[in-house]
């Protein structure tokens, strides 16, 4: 969808902002451009809508050389979101959102209907927020309107320059969540500029890590964190890159252990004998459909009755496919030695600290070897 071919931007004073860049972004892919200030990432993005013209090289959008396209027409089919939002203060939220469709000649009713649809998509009730003016919104709400406005004409490409950088960390995380939810629904081709490696890792399908005008590594978040291509990339992502990788490594069924199981109707004495015979101190309690009922400890079972009478509610659990970071956080929150992993209510197994570490190492080894995680042997993980 977006292709750079040997693109260079050199200014009259001799400064080279972008040097011989070749890069391709697939349709529907979200690529984050990350690096320190002045490295060329914003220049790269602004060359896509010709706010900056390259010195040499060619840029294609949907197979068309943008140098042959009228800049105004080009910009009207590319969504653009900036940190400062840039809403018109004298226009309502609904009319701000309908700006580009109106410029494209849409009838007013159709443009406003599209604007209302997009406001709803970004989590703003159009009936409540549409009549308001920008100064009646919070910073996070204005950012949402900026995203909705960029999407209003249904552009195939979306450019985002530090879109969530002007809000506090809590709102920023909420906006990132909302944007990921929206992107899953609309699947735009996105270039997103950020200086924050955490944001790049969280949002990007792939990450381009910039040095001085050049890309040092262009790969998945997991690969950038697990196998940095250069010492520069390793230094940029930080010594805690293993912890960061927890957020992009999902829990898989093969990562789980299978603990002893007890049933709610089972006599406590019978369950206690089985646990002692197996050298176990606790069991998960599952109903007849293998849905999670709770857990019970060996010490609990001495009270008599049935397992169901003695079972504890399970507080520490996560869904399968959740990131390892979420499981680690739940362990810490509940001071738990393991977390249950569920598919809806159905119990799949438990993730222990040892298994969490093993899953992380297996993921790193898989990226290094270029194979799926399931093909990395246990020995290669434990010996690493």
C-alpha cells in the first residue's frame, strides 16, 4: 500500500533528514516509526502526503507514484492526525469531523451522517458530543475527534504524528486501547510516529527503529525486543526489553501446566486422598463441562463435606491469548503462585512463573531461528 524506493530528503544547508530509505507497508498494516527527536521519522511520514517533498527517490501509495498526483487531491484521500489535533474552534465537533467529506463535495446530510458514525466508532456519542465545540472537550476527547475526522472520508491510508502524546498516561493508555479496537474494525494502512518504544511495541504490527535518517531495524515488536539487529537498537529499546517483550508475547495452550482436578460433588476426603497420593497441595475445581468453579487446598479438605462446599473463588485468571505481561500482573496483584488460563469459562491449564519464563524464552528463540514457537524444543529453551 505504501512503498518508499531509495528516498532521500536533504535540505539546502546540507542536513540529511532521511537517507536512501526503502520501506514497504502492507495494506491494513499498522507500522510504528520510532526513534529519538531529529532522526527523520516525522519527515518520512510527511513525505507520504507531500507536506515535505523528497530530494530523490519515489514514494508510491496504492501503486501510484505520488509525485504525479495533485497534492491537494492526495491529502484529501489520506487521513492525518497530529498531536495538537488542529480542530477548528468555531465549528462544532460534528462539523469538524465532517470537514474532509464536505471538501470532497459530499452533500451535507451525508457528511454529517458519516461524521456521527465515526464519532460513535471512537467512543463519543454523537448526540451528546456532536453539538459541542472543541473547548468543551477534554484533551483525550479532542484526540478522539481528530482520529474520527481523519477517517471521515474513509481514506485507505492514515498518518499519525505523536497522536496520543499530549495527554496524561492514563488517558493515553485508554486512547491506545480504543485505537486498537477501532483498527481491528476498519483495518487502515497506518504510519504512526512516536518517540516512545512502549507505545511502538503496543500498537505496531511492525516497528521501524530509526537512527540518524536511516532505519536500523524493521521487524515485528517481538523480534525488535528479542533480537535487536544492532547495538544501537539494543540500546534504544533498553536493558529491560525482556520485560517489554512480555506485552507482545501471547499465552498459548502449550505454555500451560495441568494441575490436579477435583469436582464440586466429590467428597472432600476422597479428593484429599488423591492429592496426598500425588504429592499435590491444591487442585482446581471444575464442573462437569470443565468450566472453572474455583480451587481448593489440601488443608481445606479436612473440614469434610464436598469439594464444592470448600472451594475458593478463583481470583487469579486470564484469557488464553492474553499477553504474558497481563498474566504476570495478575500474579503480582493477587500474590499468586500461578494463574488459571480460560477460554471463556472453560479451564485450559495454569501458567506458573517457570512456565511464563519458558514461554518468553521460547518466543525469543523462535524469532531468532525464524520458526513458530511450537517448533522450538524445550531443551533449547532450558539450556539457553
